[in-house]
C-alpha cells in the first residue's frame, strides 16, 4: 500500500511540474543492499545512505541524533541507553521499533563479517536489550567511549521482519532486500548504468525535495555537467572554475578531501630500516612540486602525523619535512653515504639502488616525480607499477622497499594497531593506539592522539604526501544546497562526500534545522 | 552475306617492355549452317581469337581489326549491345568444362541463365533443357545436381546442351576434345553431329588441334601458325593434300601416318621471313627474309612462296 | 554428419581444457586471492576472524582440489559461484554487461559487414579505377590508426566540439528509443569503423581470388549482366570461405570492442573484466573468461559449420 | 608509391634520431604550455615537454614493435615451416596455431597483467605471442606446397635431410613472403603495443607513444580545452604514419594489391 501511495504522490507532483529528477554523478557500487563487507566504505556507503538510516547521522559540522532521539551513558560507560524516534516507518509500511535495532546488532555480533565495524560490536557488546518498543540498552564488556560515533553512526539499521527470515544475509537475493527507512527507496538498479531512487513521501526527517534521484557513472563529469547529463558532480577546483558564475550552477567552497597519498617505507629492510634514511628521503621529496605538476596546484601538503587537518585530534607543530635536498644529503652523510659525482655511494662504496612500487596506473605520474626527486639525490630508483591486488600481496608480505600508495580517506588512525602495512612493528605505537581507543576522558584521547602523531612524524614509517582538493558543482534545482560533511558521512569518518542526504530533504519540525 | 566475317583481327598482350603479338591480321568467313575448323598447335592463339570475339580479353590487351556478325562489327559495337548478343545469338562452349561450371550453383540453373536473362519463365527454360538433355542422353535429374556430382563427359555434354538451348546462330566451341580420351572422342564427334541436326542453321566455329575430329565435322578449314593464317580451304581438298608445309607436317604427325615429331612454331614471329622457314623442307631464298602473303590457288589460299608468282 | 561430430568433439575437448586452465590460472596468480578480503575501499583492515568467516562464505578456506571439484560441480549446474566484491551470483553480475557488449557488437558488426562487403564488391567491380585505389587506401589508413584514436576523435568531434551526441554512453531511467540510439551511436560507430576496415580487406581479397576463375568468363559469355555476374557468381563463390573467416573475425573482435568500451566508459564485458582484475574478484573473472571463451568457441564452431554447409561439395562429407 | 612510403616513415625515424639530442623528459615545466618557443610541441598535463617525450618514446615504441615483430615472425616461420615440412607435425602444430588464433585476446591480456610486471620486455613477449599464428598460418601452405614440388622430392630422394631442405630449398624460396610477413607482424605489434598501454600493461613511467595517448585520455581536461591538439595528435599521428608507411611497403611488394593485408 505504501509504495502505491508513494507512486500516486509522484504522479500528483509530476502533474504540477513539481515532480523533479535530480541526477548525481556517482561511481557504480553494485547492488544497494545494506550488507556489503568489501564495498561498504566507499561509493556503496554514499549510495545506500539515501535508502537506509543509522541511529546517529552528521550535519555539516557534528553528529546529530537520528533514528535515536537521545541517549545516556551510565557512570563507567559500560551501559548505553537509547530512546528511539517514534512514528518512523519502513518502506514497506511496517513501523520501525527497538526490535529492529536489537536484531541488527545481535546479527552483527553473530556475523561480524557483514560489516567492518562489526568486530567492535562482537568484541565489546555483551547484550542488547529492548525494555520497551522505543528504548534500547547496550551492555558492554569493556568501556568503549566513541562506540556511539564509530559504530552507531556507521551501522545501517535493517528491518527485523525481513532479515530475520534470512539464514545467510551475505548475498541474499530476495526482492525485499532493499527495504529501509531512508528518504528514498530503490525503484530500479541497472548494473553499470544507474540507480533510480524514488522519494519516500512520509520520511520522518522531512519531505524529499525531488521525486526521483538518479545516481549514474559518467566518463567525463565536466562534459556531463555542461550538457546536462548530470546535475551534480565533485571536481578539482581547476575544472570547477568554468562553472562559477554561470547561471543555474552553484559551487561549494574547495575542500581537501580525506583521500590521501603516501609513500610507505619498509621499516624491516635495509636501508629504509634506518630512521635517518627515511627522514633524509622525506627531505629529498618536493611535495609542493608534486602537487603543482600532478594536480596543477589543487592540493595541500599532508601532515607527517598521518591525520587530516579537519580531524578533531589533528595536532599542529609537527616537523614539516619541507623540501631541503641539502638537509637530506647531510642526514645521509651522517649515515656514511658519500656523494661521488652524480651518484650516491652507500657506506660499503656501492651504488644505492631503491625499488619504488606504484599502486595503479593513475598514480604513475606521481611515482615518476618521486623517482625524479630521489634520483636528484644520486639514488638509483627502479620503478614498478602494480594493480591493487598484486600490490596488497606485496605489501602484506613486506616484499617492497618504497610503496607509493593512495586510497580512500580515513579520519583517524588505522583500525589495527600496526600502522600501514603489517611490517611496521613499534610497541610504543601499539600501546598508545590502545590508549587512544579506550581512553574514557576526551582529554586522554587528544593527548594519546597527539603523542601518536608526534611518534609517526619522527619515526616516519610512511610519509603522507598530499590531500587533493575537491569542489562540488551542481545545478540550482528544487532548492538543493550541497555541503561538505566535516569528518565524513558516517560517524567514524566514512567516505568524504558532498552528497549528504540532508541536502535532499525539506527539514520538518525539530528533527533537523539547517 | 556470311554469318561471321573476321577481317585482319590482331591481338597483342602487354609484356615488360612492349607488346607480344598473339594474333596477326587473321581473316576468314563462316557461313550459316557451316562448320569451320580453326587448327593450330595448342596455345597458338586459337582460344584468344574466341575470347576476342566475346570481348572477354583483359582490358590492357590491344585488339584491332573487325569481326562482322550478321553485318555488324562485334568489336566496335557498344558493350551493352554486344552483351545482349551473347547467350542469345552467340553461344560459347568453353574449353575446361570442369572449371567453367560454377561449383556452388546447380547445373540446370547455370545453363538456363541465358534464357532467364531474356525473361523466359523458369519452367519453359527448364523444359527446353530437359529436351536437349534427353537428346544428348543426359539423365534429367542432372539438371538439379551440382557440377562436382557429374562426370567429366556429362559436364561437357551439359555445356553443349546449354549452348544449343540458347538457339544461337553462331556457336564457338573451344577444344571440345581436349582431355577427352580416344575412346570418348567419337562420342564427342557424334555429339556435335547430333547438335548439327538439332540446330541445322547454326554456324559452328571449332577451335581444335585434333585433326581427325576436324575432318569428321568441318566443311572449311583454317590453319593458324605463329598467329597468322597460313592456309584456308575446303575440308575435303585440305585433308587429301594440304598445301602449306606446316599443314603437311601436322597431317604427317598423326599416329596413323607414322607419328613424326612436329616442330613448334612458338616464339619465331619476331624475325620477319616465314616463321616456318627453319623447319620447311623446301625452304628457299625468299622464305628466310620476306614473309609470304596469302596466295589464292584453286584449292584455297596459302601463305607460302612455293605458290607465289613463281607457281608450283 | 561425421565431420560435424568431429568438429563438436574437438571444440568440446578445447572447452574442457580451457575450463580447467581458467580455474587454475587464476588461483595460482601471484596476487593473493585474499587481497580483496584484506581491506575495504577505505583501507580499513578486516580482523583475522572477519576474514576467516568471509573466506568460509566463499568456500576459499578449503584445499585447492576441493575448490576445483566445487567449481566444476557448480559449472554443470550452470552456476558460476558468487562474486567476492558484489556478493551476488556471478551470472547476475555479468548478464547486464554481456548484454551491453552484445548490443554494441550487434549494432556495430553487422552494418559493418554489409558496408564492408558492398565496398569490396565495388572495389572488385571497378578494379583498376581510382575508386578501388581510393577505397583501398582509405581502409588501410583506417586500419593504421590505433583503434582508440578513432574512438577519441569521434568523441571529440561529435560530442565535445559539436555536441550532437551525449558524451556518456550509459542509459537513464525512462529513456525513449530515440534517446537510447543517440547514446549508443558514437560507440557503435567507433566499433563499426574499426571492423569495416578489416572486413573490407578480407572480402576484397576473397573476391579478387575468385574473379579470375573460368566460370566468371563463362557467365559473361552467357550474356549475364555485369551486376548479376558479381552478385550471383563472384560473391556466391567467395561467400563460404569469406563468411567463415569473418566469423573468426567476430570472435577476435572482443579486442576492438575493448577500446571502444574504454574510451566511452561503456559498461561492457571488458570494463567489468578490468574492474574485476583491479579488485581481484576472481570468481567474477572466471565468469568473464568463460563467457568470452564460450563466445569464441561457439563462433569457431559456427565458422567451421558455415564452411561445411555453404559449399555443396563438402556438404555430404560433413 | 616510393615517395609516399618515405614521407610516412621519416617522422618516426626522425624522432628516433632526435632522441639522441634531446634530454630525457623530466616533469620540470608548467603544464599544458601551448606549442611555442622552447617547446615546439608544448607540454603535457604533468609538465613534460611533448617533443622530448615523443622522441624518447620512439625508442621504446619502435624497439618493442620491431623486436616483437621479429620474434613473432621467427616463431611463426619456425612453427609454420616445420608444420609444412614434416607431415607428422602438421596436425598438432596447426591445432596449436588455431588454439592461439581462437583464444580470446582479452582474457589472455588480463592474465598477462596478473602474471607479468608491466615492462617493455614482457610487452614484447605478449605481442609476439599474439602475432606468430598469423605468420604460421600463411607460411605453412607455401612450405607444404614446396614439399610436394618436384625438385624438393628429388633432393629428398638423394638423402637430403629435413633441416638441409629447410635451409637450402624452402627458406630461400619463402624469403620474399617471410619479409612481407615480418613487416605485417611489426605493423601488428605497433598497433597492439600501443593498445597494451591502454590496458596498463606497459610501464607508464617509460616514455612511449601508447602511454602518451593513455595519459592524455585519462586526463579530464584533455577534451575540455584545446590541449588535445598537442597532447593527443602528435603520438597518434606519429604512430599512424609509421603503421601506414609499413602497410604501403607491403602494398608495394606484390604487384596486385595484397589481399592478406586484411589481417
């Protein structure tokens, strides 16, 4: 009945020209089901955020209550009591209750492979109780302070009346796998071409601004924008320039995306096992020129502490390793390396050879520049380009010396105690990391984060290179105003995106005010 | 007016550095209802003459002279008009019967094509062919079979039937006995005699190097040597005593006459003088320098100084 | 029928060998099959337990030979296993991409075949004239340009500088028939341009070799009009070997399609295959290989059968 | 015809020669400088001088092309020749050739990208692997024909061994065809080689015409402004002129236009 009603609304609005379709340029991420362990962090998360809701959400600045209206911790942070929002309905009309939340998290506890945060649920959550249909209590084995943001802001709540009947949720192909509470429901998914979402007229947080939302992958976003094949896309500033001032187009301010590129050193193999050698290389690489040549200036130098400047735990005042080849050569001289003509001889008098691995064709340009800089110091660099999978293999086995690596943005340190690749072993780092995860008082967390960044900037297991700048360009239609969600879409610092679902709904009542 | 009158027909093919003359000013006449045998060693240009008449020679070849057919010159008339004569008034029985038939088309269709092109309905065309097949003792269902399903002899008979089916007044037969063993030869002779009966008015130009075959069918004989007509005359008088030494050698080379080896005429054209001179038993002074013209004698025309003004 | 059975047997053996190779080549590749399972798109590393459970779900924890048997078992039921990345049966993932490539090849190859044959006939009919020379050189020029260059040039000329056609080749919901044709036009044209060159050259060669045969002269001598000589006699004689060779061309054409799909970001089989390689989603890769292998083997068989049946001389022997 | 071939081959040979004078390309200039003083062909998206990229690219592209072409011809001639000469070998070898001919290229290329690291030597191997069946298929009938030829049978009856036959009789006979095949194989290797770059199978940091096209294509800006004029056209036209030149060379050999150019 619900879908019929929704469809009627669509017709009504269409009749008065209010029915509007808005097309977003977005990478295809496969079937928009709630459970997709390997895909969930990137584009899949952005696509499904329109269809499913989490207990917490984020506006431009901070986490805000969403399916959970309010929450209270007990004294020693071993119990979390949530009161849920009332009157929320699933797309198939059934009411949203505490049972759905209890079912979702018990499922994640039983099957941690369903989502990469689920291991935290399995390790820390002892039991989930539902004292009444709109109240949920989480009991923890050990206190986890940011469980709220990192897990409740991340895990999508799924309908118990559907997934309860499914024995193996991973790869479930039932037609009702798309039911969520979100502002849009899945009308059609043509693999490799587009997602067609249809407005959910009585969404609890507000009326969707458009009746149909289409997400499609385009080869050239600028051309697509120019010719109206998409209504919104995120572009580097140099490409977004042409749309500023054009009637009908709006631009968000440029924003350093969380995706970042870094040069990983193999701390277990000579010569990169010596800290001074790593620091010398850091001084020898001109990161400003890298941004200028590869991104035509659309980027900012990344902090050696490994955190994005927008992260709440970002600490300033770390050594900047600005480009200084003399300093680099001085450091190398202290290690016994001698410069002979254009070549750098190692302490045994032999030429120093370094192998540099590059992840994927798209980073080839950056790799070539790093190679040029290092050869400027007199090193002989042999460069190899590897696809993602072979690269992962090499990294996990430690069969590399230098690796030019780029991947999606993350807001805090890596989840596992060992830093980038399993090669870097530093007890001090692991200990600090545990403190950071389990610190009860925010102040302790900030201090631990600061110490970790200081350690990383000094020990330099990897040299973060740059963050590229991105800007959203979109058509002024149906009052949609895109904005950058500081800290990433999900609580834990999920995928950086301009497509926050809040921009696509007309806020109703007190739930969310722009 | 003769059915076919060829006047000074010459054909030359390009070869690196100039042209190689294959036919030199060949002239002869063929009357309606008459069979003319064009004799010469194989590869002496006989087939080229037929292809010249059919205008099937490659574009680069040089063709001069005229060939009047029922008063109109075949070589200069517009191609479209010439093409409309082919398969209607003029029929061709190609030399290599096996390759002449299209391997992937049924035999009946190929033979009926000249009729179908004229607009004759399929049934009537096939009916005419069936009659001819029966006359040439060919099985009727051969019409619906493919060439590779027929024997060599049957294919040749089919081609003859095809030519006759067109009702053409001029039939050009190219080496019909080539590759036919002695045993079948008289069947071929009988085949052409029967086709003469079926189409009495037709003019038959037989190109062959098989003298007994020519003797059995032809009323008139023309002998070609090194691209030139060296003798022309009635068949009876020719076969009793040919005038030109080359013709005599041809006749003596026959098995029943002692099988004397025959010198080949190829490649001697260029040197002026009578090309047969080196092999001519009565070779005398003028033969070496000057090529004799065709002298008219009571028993027919001959290109040999012996019959010149000096008389035999 | 003997020859057909022999052909079937041969192709079957080839197929079985390829199936086994398909499985082994991927599992033994230096890239670890678990790489895809080690971290998600954002680089968050899975814990050992999560990875173990994922491996169990995809049946990767069992020894190689057990996986091999399961692979063949599934194969005979027509199932190709589950894609690691998409968590969906491989058949369901491949189907839309395969359909897209089939549409591209279908719309592109057959018009190219017609045009190629027609131009070849013209070339042969007017050989020794500038028409043949001109056609031949343009086709050679077309074949000399790198395939993706023509695709890029088309995109540039007809979609960017002169926006006649959309720059995105994918569809939108509610796209009418006309719109669909418009979005497919450039990729199809790029692919057809690449194939028409090859077809023209192959056809021209085949027709030339037949032109000299005696039955062509005989046909002319029967007063058959020139057009009929070319269409009914020359083309008919050249058709069987020509069609067989062109079917092989179609089998090899997956390469040409690849460039077009890459330049227009067209969601076809090769785009899927490349993405699957990047993520090392090898059940999906196996599926893609099987599909392209199946297509090629089928076309090979078709080529042999065409050769056998179109030519009466070999028809009974087959 | 001769002048056409010369005019088409000069650009690539000229570039090859030029590469010994121009410095190795380095990304040390502003990006997308239009052609002008200092940079006759301007600079590309990462600030490399297009002319020096083109010149040094000629070394890799021509090197890979000619090497792969020669290897393919050698393999093809060897396999085709022996298949023609020894009847026992004919069936297995030709079945192998058909298998390679029929095997879909795309999966094979992808497997290569998994097993082989992308560098020129592997590219030569891959291209030769795809190229040789064509030569084998063309050469076998010729050699088989020669085997039946009278004088070969006579030589064999006088005790001439297979290898002697191959070297003394067959190869001198087949030489003109092998030369044509060699040019066809090189032509194929050049086109397919440029394609490998598109697949990411070549080392992107080593200057190469295919890589230049791939990099230009990967840049969104290329088609937004006039940049494509000096980043896409030079490598494409250089490659096209070389390949067209080679095609015309083959064209000139046998008098009538060679139908085998269809390959």
